[in-house]
C-alpha cells in the first residue's frame, strides 16, 4: 500500500485519485474568481470532497499564460485563511499550489499537507524549506515563466528533456534529505509547451513512471483541449475526462481536475478494467 502522510492526513495511492482544484485568485480563467470569498471557497471544497476528491489543491497565484505576478503577502492573504477553514471543515488532505517559500511555510503551518510547486522548488531556499516542513511534494516542469512561457516553446526532444529536468529536481530533493517516496512529478501540461509537445508528453506519460516518484497530470480544461475541440474552457468536460483516462492508463496516480464527480466516475471504469488496485 502506498500512503503519503500529508501533515497528518493520509493520501492513499493504491489506485489513481482525483485532486480537486480550488482557485482563490480573482483572475483565474476557469472560475472567473467567483470563489475568492472564503465561504464559497469552503463550500466548493466540501462539494469536491463529497464528490470523491482525495485531496484539494488550493492556489492563490494564477499561473495561466500572461498572468500578472502576485506578491507573497497577497498570495498568503488569499490562501492561508482558506486553508485554515478547510483544515477544520474537510477530512481529506490539502495541497498548496505555490512557488514562494514564504507561502509554503505559512500554508503548511495553517494545515496544508502537500506542496505543489509549478516551479519544482527552484526558488532560493525552497528545497531546504520543503525538507524542513516534511510534507509530500509535487515537482512540475515548466519551460520559461508563466508571463512569457507560451511565446516560443522549444525542445529537440520534449519527453527526454522534461524527464531529465524532473530527474535532476528529484536528485536535488534527495540530496536535501527528502525521502523519494514523498515526491510526485508532473510534466506540466501547457507550461511552455505547444500542442504537439503536450500531446507527446501525454502519449509518453508512461516514461515518467519509472523515475521512482508517482506521476501527477494536470490537463483539466487546458487550452490544448480547446485547440483540439474548438471549445471554450467551460465546455471542455468531455475532453478533460478523455485526457484524465488516457493519463491514468499511462500510469498517472493523481489527476488534478476541476470536475471532480465526473472524473471520479471515469476513473472507476479505468480501475475496474485495468485492475490498477491489485
Ligand atoms: C498545474 C498545476 C498542473 C500541477 C496549474 C491550470 C493552471 N499544478 N497548477 N500541474 N496547473 N502540479 O490549472 O490550468 O498542470 S494552474
């Protein structure tokens, strides 16, 4: 049995699980900032738990292409009170989607049980801090930075390069004393990638499974699905479910999604057919 101890709450990864996305940003593209207010953030998270989410990912910094930078203070004001409330209202673990060490520290103090960093702990002091905080981590690959990453993504071998990057970040964590079993890796769909890059990564996702870390995939409602279907973000449910199923078939153990109930249903079919719990 694979269990991550997320600040006292277990995340069981014997079969693929759903991470529900809770954006607490005023400009987040998929919920338009409607959940900024703490009470509605909490009720949305409770609904995601009831729908079968195994963990809720709380993010206060929009990382969509071209998004404005947010100060650590502003980000903390957005996420810390929400994490404090969720810690008492929910039973499942919480993760914090941040790249800033100050936010990581405050969020874990407030009850977050995982650090999900789209920058893979490359900020000054982040690896050492993560080792000290002791919670599980998700290391994501990104080429460039959110403001400019979609301008000219370029790779000669996208799968090999993303894999090497994650391997290097895992080694860095190991050297800092972080147990390998505590770390998830994520190729970072849409973060400095063209449609062709994203498709190559999804097609070859099984190649990340042998890095010695669980694989997390975040494809829900992303623009790669819009490019393939011609649909706006709020009409990408079917495409998101197909992507989640394909990712889990290729070894993903966590899928980060907006539509929790639907994804849980889809994954129950994958589990029944592939026997991924055996
Ligand atoms: C991801 C994320 C992702 C991980 C975002 C969005 C953009 N964290 N945070 N993986 N994406 N680990 O949800 O569209 O793909 S924010």
